[in-house]
C-alpha cells in the first residue's frame, strides 16, 4: 500500500509549491504546520512527499506554460541562443533525440548460415573458441 501523507504535510506542500514559498521561510512554514524545522526537512527527502510537491507545483504553474513555450522561441530568435532554439523545437516535438531504424528485412534471414559464417571468420582470425 502506498504511503499516505498527513494533513500537516499537505499544508506544507501547498506553501512550498507557491512561488517564493508565499514569502514564508522554511521556519515559518514548519510553524504553520505545527512541526519542527527538522521534520519539514525530513519530509522534503521523502519520495511520496516530493512527488506530491512536484504535482502541486505543476498544478500551480500549468497556466503559465503557454507563455513559457512562447518565450523560448522569442529568446532563441532575439539572442541567437542555439540551446534555447533546440529546447523550443523539442517542446514542440519538431526535434527529437531518438533514432529511427527502417528495417528492410523480409523475414528470410538464414540464422544458421550467419552462425556458420561468424564461426568461419573467427577461425580465420585465429579467434576460434573451443
């Protein structure tokens, strides 16, 4: 069963997911949650807490994504920034890091003949294995 977060952790997540932590310090957020600062620091290291914090950050900032994507292209053009241009193209799925292989195999490959050829080549090179 997945670990459950408590109410104090959800309060902390809401504060931590706001830009600039809503103007609060970590000490103030810990106080609002009714826990010690060290407890808040331990929560930050917890995978379940961290995953929920990331989801909250996305929820709180998703409305800004169109402007962010638009600004990538503007910065790339204005500054001649190749890295920003690459990122803008990747975000718009116009540039990928994947390699596509087009196989012309008709399914008639003779595996046994290939194995014999490999064995013969190894033997000719003096690399034959016993």
